[in-house]
C-alpha cells in the first residue's frame, strides 16, 4: 500500500489557526486541509498538539492516480454505448 505523509499539511493548518488566535478543533483543521484525513487521526493529532505543541507523523493511504480526462471520457462513451445496446435489446424483447 502506498502512503502519503500529511503531517506538514496538518501542522500548517493548525499553525495558521493558532496564529489567528483560534483554538484548533477537528472541524476547523479539517476545513483547511486539501487532503482527506480520517477523523480519528485528526483527533489524535490535535490532542498531541494541545498537550505538547507537537504534530506527530500522519500517513494516509495515497489515492490512486487519476486517469486523464480523455481516457475517462472514452471509457464512459463505451459504457453508454453498451448500455444503449442492452436497453434497445430489452425494449425489442418486450414488444
């Protein structure tokens, strides 16, 4: 499984909130993140930061590389064509 380290992103979110005079909460930190981080991980990080001003290393499963748009469109067009054929066959068998 490929993982991605998001510690720096979380630390930046917490630091920016702290600099603004806001108490870092799960909701506020999550809103500032670009990467989806599981709630239990955020809770652990925020507790750690509140007790020792330290953000532990957080790794999450890396998302699959997204296919190019042209390839995705081509696959969708193929699916639509196949479904259209199936629908036509079903309609003909009903008549």
